[in-house]
C-alpha cells in the first residue's frame, strides 16, 4: 500500500500534487512519501513483534537519503551499513551507533577503525582473513569488536542472479561447512567478541521457502556452535523480502506471513533476532517523476522519450526490472509504446511495448516503486546531473537533495599542468 493517489484527477504524493513538485523542482525528480515509509516500518515491526525485541536495521543501501534515514530513526530503526559513507550517513541522520550493524565482504582497516571508534552494535564478518584484520585493528585501538559471522548457507534464492547472495558460488559469507572452524579461529583471536550468526541470501525474494531453508541451517549451526562452547546472543536474518512491482505478477508473501515463518523457524533459538530490510520499507514509498520530451514513431514501434534515463533509475536496464508507469493527469485513454530516456544506449529503456496510459509531449509520467535502489544507484552518465529528491509529509514537502548544478560536475574535474 502506498500514498500516491489521484485527487481531482491529478496524481498526488499524500496531500501534494506532483504537478506542483514538477513545476517548482523540475524533472526528473524522486518523490518519497513519509506516510508510506512509516507505515511499512510499522507493519514490518508488528510482523516481528512476536519474536521479542528484534533489532531492525534498515539496509541503508536501499535509500541513503539523510531525510529518509532520519524518518526511520524516528521509528526506532537501526541501520545496516556496508561502507564508511553509509555509517557516517546513518550517524548523521541520528541513528545511534548501538543500532548499527556493518556488513560487506570488503571492509577496509580504515572502515573498521571508524566503526570501532563509533562503537557499533555488530560487525557481520564475511571471511576468516577479515576476522584476522578486525582482530588486529581492534587490538591497535584497545577495543573489542562484537562480531557475527555471515554464513553462506548455499541455498538457491530464486531471484535475479545479480541479486542472489546465498549460493556457494557467490562471494558472500563463510562457507557453511567451514563455519565451525571460523568460529574456533575467531574465539582464539584477541580483540573479538563472538556474539552471533548472520545470513542474507538475496533480494526481491518472492517465495519464503529459500528463507526457511536458510534459517533452518542457521538454527542447526547455532546448536552446533553452542555445543562447541560458543556463547551466542544474536541471529541476524538479513533482508530480502520482495515487493510488488508488476501488477500482473502474484504479490510476494506479506510481512505477516514472513513474520509467522520467522517465529516458527527460530523456535528455541534463545537469541535476539536482527533484520536488515531495505526494499520492503522504501520501495513503494518513492516514485521517479519525469516529463515526456516527445513522442516519436520508429520503424517498428512508438517511442515515448522522457527526461529521466538509465542514469537516474538503473534497475530496468540492469535487471530488466518492471516499474509501473502512471500518468500524473490521466485522460482515460491508453497507448502501447516503448518508453526510453535520452541516454545514448539502447539499454536506456524503461519499458518495451508497454500498454499504458496515453502520453503526449510535456506531460508528466511516474515510474512507481522507485524508492528503493533508485536515486542511490544513479550516476552522472552522459554528464547528466544527479537526480534531486523530495520528501512529502501530509501537505508539506521539502527538497531533501537539491538538483546538482551541472557546473559542479564539470568543476570536479581538473586539468593537469600540461593542459592548463
Ligand atoms: N542485508 C544485506 C547484507 C544486503 O546485501 C542487502 C541487499 C540487504 C540487507 C537488503 O536487502 P533488501 O531487503 O533490500 O532486499 N540493487 C538491487 C538490490 C541489491 C540488494 C543488495 N543487498 C535492486 O535494485 O534490485
């Protein structure tokens, strides 16, 4: 459910007309709804309430805008971060360090130093050499690093190959068969305190079975680790629950169904559970608002050329992802066309031969479900400035990332002496 609805024939984000935002900020622009973010945060929390007092750490990579993070901080959410940049953003948004977990296969010594000095809740360590480096860095600082190993359970997540992470051929986590040895190593290293287990098998999961299988393996491992003398207080079950993108495809399991599965799968674990949802919290809370530049008849099909492009929303070209297309002022008429941006690549295509509302030049188009992995994956390809972002709350709205002047982009380059 989201808060993008027609009011008097014009698409609004909560109480604010998207025509108003387009007129004042220009297009393309991302628009987020506070009410949708908060509603999803609450629904997810309620679904997991029967598990006790879980730490819900929003996966910052899904939407790192500081205003979005601050909204989630207000909901008591922590943060799952994968870089120094994300850690600093989460802190700047008011997320307390003791609600931050640090994931990722390539943490550097500098990033470990920063996280140790901040005093984060947990490092999800993804390999034995990473444990050794973290031990050395913690000793150098005279600190103790609380750790979990991220286990690679070798399950098939059943999602797009580029966002599957829990198969044995993937770079993520410690191989399940080596887990006991990894924990033995960590327990012998100074500067580390082993406190938990972590798993995350992929994103946009539309079936609970792979998650259930992965959690079953984590449960068995917890028992084996305790039998081997390790004390475990936390189990981080990652993120990954999918959201509806294409109305023609069956909806993914609800947060309530996910919560019920978690309750069942974690019976008797006797740990504090942790979760790292990203997409589920913010995807439906955002749209990419764009203006039609012109409609062009190709040899084989009609093209609607919009002012957003693959650099603004990469998901269709990277994963063949579907984003629903809505008109800001629908006429009731329809058309079938291919929707493309101005970038000079055939991959700059949002939808191919899509049956959708009718569009003419200058009209406003919305790509739905763009609040997760949208603005955050934008680039400046074709020397297009990064997309601005707007946050709506009721009938208030604010620019939460300004449109970058193209001069700033150009000024970031410098000329070497021999060209100056
Ligand atoms: N935890 C870890 C360790 C992760 O790697 C991820 C996502 C999450 C949590 C959050 O997963 P979520 O709940 O959002 O599914 N750019 C891709 C998605 C990449 C996901 C990467 N990891 C896309 O646009 O579909």
